[in-house]
C-alpha cells in the first residue's frame, strides 16, 4: 500500500462553530469524492501491503482465525482455529500440505492473486459509486475526524446491480479531513433492492454494510473491520443471504519483497520469532 504524506492544512472552507463543522452540501460532496479517490489510489493493483496480521472471520456462523502474511504476490494465510477450537493434528498437517502445494504451483498462485484483486476491485467499485449515488452533509467533528451523513441521491440513475445496491444505502462516513482518508463507513438499505422488477431477485430493506480502517503507521491505513449483513432471494427462490464479519488485528511490518515461498516460511514461525 503506497504511503501518503500528512497534509498540514485543514479544510480551508470549514467553519468551526460549537464543535460542529458547517459546510455547504457541495463542499461535503467534494470531500466525499476526494476521500474515495484517495482510497482508490491506495489500493491499485501491484501496490504491496507488507504486513502480517490476524484475521478473525465469522461467515454465517462458521468461525476461523487466520494468520496472514500479505506479500507482494497477495495474501497467504494459515488457519489457526475453527469454531473457537485449535486445529487438531490432522488439520494442522492438512494446512502444511496445502501451503506446500501452493508454493509448488505457480498457476494456483496466479489464480489466488487474480481472485484477491477481483474482490478488491469489487469493493472499490462500490465505494467509487457512493459519491454520485448519495447526497452528503457534514454532521460533526469527532476528535481529528469529521462525520458525514449520506442518503440516496434522487438525481442518480443506477445502471448496474451494484449501483442499485449502493443507491439504496443511507448512513454515515467518518473521514480524516487532512489526509482525506476513510476511517469508517456504515450503511443501511433504506428500501428493498429489486433486480428485474423483483423477478431476478430482491435484497431486503434493513441489510447493512460496515467498514473500518485505521492508520497503523504514519500515512498507512489498513482495514480493521468488514461486516456484511444482507438477506434476500434470487430467481427460483435461491437465497441471497450474506453474513460476514471480519476483524483484522495484530499488524506487524515485514519486507515488501517477500515471495509466496518466503511468506509460507514465515507462517511456519511463531510470531515472536518473525
């Protein structure tokens, strides 16, 4: 992830009154666009994220803790526990074999990397749409951050399923106005989202999305929370339910030049010896 220098000057158009920043709607909209553009720039393909971290996942009740090394060729992980239980001997051996196979299989490495960047681009596309799909306003100052609220923009006409989903959101965005970086995004579907008039599928009102990130070193921001809670139905009554809760923690810097093989060797060591 590229570094972004701190910006010394605060927003020149901000007026502080009783702890609340009062901005015109156009300035709030521009701030949201600038934040989104910075997040896009920080996550371009090929940008290294040289950190190890723990990832706690809960996907529809299935819980795992992953030890992750994020090297230049993408994230490599080792499962530490499932459903709050450490891996048994057989499961540990299976993890070792899976990682050995990964090191020996360049095609799988490339496939994993493509899948990773596909997921990143999907998330960025959702974020990219938001400043056009929503109307923003500044709500309050919160320490060094500003809290923005947003609601559907009646002038926006979605041209894709993703755009329809984002257009239906209302919520809040917490931003660092000097660095123009996103600290938190919370959104709730304000209405049912129908595809093909509801024939192809519907995502129900009340579904929610939440994302948080923090500055783990000067100018470098990393995700700390991803939470998705959506429900609905698709064609032929297939479920569209999606419940994911990911928590990222215990970040430690590593060399940005590590390969997949280096990452696997690192995962074989306890954290205190890395």
